[in-house]
C-alpha cells in the first residue's frame, strides 16, 4: 500500500482528490488541512513526520488570492515559497517524493505559443513570484520531486471563476468579461486524477511538468461555455471588454505546452470544453 499525504485538503484540488480516492485501492490517502498541518511551521512539520510515515506528499496547500497577494506579499511568500521549502526539507529527511502544484503565472505572458517547461520564468505579480520561489526551493533541496504547473483551475468545489459565473447568472442579466487574457481552463478533477496516476505509475522521471486541459480560451470564451453548461446562455447578455481593472498584473498569454507530460506519462488530456461538461452539476 502506498501512503500519501495530501496537504491543503479543504481547497478545491484537495476536495477533488478526496472525491476519487475510492478509485485507487493501492493508495492510502491521508488528508490534512491547514489546522491539522501548517506547512509554514517548520518545527510542527518535523514533529508531525516523526510520528507518521509517507511515500508521497501531494502539496495542494497554497495562497491563491492573486489580488490580495499584491497587498500582503509576505503572506503569499510564507505559504507558497517557505511552506514549499519546509516540505522539501522534510521530504529529504524522510525520503518522501514531493508532488507540488505550481502555476502558469510563473511566466510573463509575452510569448504567443504555448509555454514549455524549459522556458525561462518571469512572473509579473507577487503570487507568481512566490510560486516560482517555491519551485526553486524544491529544486535546490530535493531530487525526488514533481513540480506540476497548471492553469485557470476550476471545479464544483471552492471559489473559482466557474462557480462565480454560475452564481452571477442567477441574479444578473448582463455580464462583462475580459478578452485580453488567453490561457486554458483546467478542470481540477482532471488534475487530481493525473496526480494520483503519477503515484500509481511509480515513475521516477522527476522534474517540472505542465498539465492543463487542451486548447486555449479567453475568460470571455470560458464564461460563454459556462453559461451554455448551465443553460443560461440565451437569457444573459455577455459583453466583451479588453480592459478590466485589477490590482495585480496578469500574463496576457499563459497557455502551457503539455507534450512532455503526454510523452512521459502516456496520459490522455481532455479538451477544456469537453471536460467542462463533466463537472458535477449537483454542486451548482
């Protein structure tokens, strides 16, 4: 039996992993939220791991509020950078493989073709900077790691663009959505399944990988499909804007190239529109 710790268990990705744990009989998952395990507390981590044994850690714990990170970058760096560093050090001490979830926001968005793992990161906001520093700490400290960059995560759980549009569609007749950012909406359920597949395959090709759904879209495109999904596309007016004021700068283009992950893991990745149709409607 493979023993796996999932940090950040109450976040949307953690909940997506929990939803499918019954599909993986050879994997025993231990879920820890921030109250159970604070990854920013190095001494607390050492105490926790001195009593429990794991083969893998899937780190879903993250500070993900991009706007707020500009106002309180120290909190973003504490979780995303130093928390990742603490986990890498514990993993090294106890010979644990770390699977760490990162972001497309490590890139500046100046490219116009999908980003490769080998492309040089250049984050333009504090959230992206904190996630990149976390990646670098892991790479410096720990050989046995998988850093999985993903993009525009959504699901039936937590707070995300998908759920925001669904909520607004119930009370508003008109929505204005930005068209000046292009990326790939990624169903967190697909990512959850891939993370557990990494563990099951017992792969030792460590390093950085990109995983998102296939294709690309603007936020406007994504909103349009969400309204179709909910059956509200004919009753709501959807307007485009290329200038939506935000506190944090965001990359204009952050589509990720998935060739490496497809080749190394033989994984099949759904198109983002197809995957959207599979989200659990019971949580609407």
